[in-house]
C-alpha cells in the first residue's frame, strides 16, 4: 500500500517555495460559507457555467473582455427567459460579433438552464443543492454536472464550482502530476479509480489539517511543478 504524504509536509514545502507561511496564506483563498453560496441567484450559476464552457479551449482573457456583451445578450442569464429562447433565437445570438460566435457552445446555455430548472423543480433551489452537496464526495457533484449538464465534464464543471465559491479541489496539471509522481494514480486521472483515490486522499488531508479542499488543492499545486505565483 502506498503511503500518503502528510499535508503538514506539503504545506511546509509550499511555504518555502512561496517565501514563507504568510506569503503562502495570502494565496490560499477560502470557499464561500455555505449560507452565502446557497443565497446566490440561479442566474449566477448559469452565467459561470457559460463562462467556463466558453473559456474551455479558448483564451480566457478574451472571454472576460466580451463578458458584458454575454450578460446583455442572454438577459443576464435569467433562467426563465433563457428557457423561452427558441432555436432560431439561439442561432441569431450565436452570430453576434460582440460575443464569441460558437453555436454549439451557445446551445449549452439553454441546456444548462434546463438542468438548473430541473434541479430547482425537484429540490426547491439549485443553489441550495450545490451548497448542501458534501465535499467529501465532491467528485460525485462533478459527475452530476457532467451527466446532467452540457459540456461541464472534465475540468469545466470543477472550475465553475471553484469560481462560484463551492469548496472543491481541482485537477490542475500540478495536482495531477503530484499524484502520478507519487504513484497514487496511474493512467487517466479522470478514471473512476483515480478519482476515488484523489477524493480519499484529499479527505485524509482535510481531516489532518482542518482546511478546505480549495486550500489543500492550492497548497499542493504550489508545492510542486514550475509555478511561481501560486496560480492553480
């Protein structure tokens, strides 16, 4: 059985690389408190899912620059209004030069609005559903977004959750590299076996440290690889 490195040792290594504990702490942003996450509007979830879908495989800076046009074009991502958009309107929106003209990605806006609405109808609140999801099985939430959402598999869903304030670790290049170099996983990092190992290891580090998955994930990424500014 492969032994798992103590998080205290990972933290110490990251602190040394980043110029001390205080410098490291300044880079370890925390997730939103559960109550604040549950209070977010469902339009903000749709907006963030959309942003990450468009940023996937594209220049993030360009998406940010065009984002005000996205907000205006899609009614502030109001779920009810987006659900009323027929295919013809989506095609028209996808030809707008003020946004990124990609019809296949534009279609995900309505698809993900449908997912949010379905969860709302069943659970009463999509935001509460996300807030209440247990972090010790965050990979289960990733799977929900992948199966029920549109283009939210891979890192897209997790990065959206992180941006929204949901506590999650990320499969960044440095995190994946750490797990492979320590022989904790092999092959695909997104296989069921690998994801189960990742979750179990992060749970162990969380129990050891009392920190959020986000803080652990960022500290881990800063303890290895070639990063110099703490960007996970």
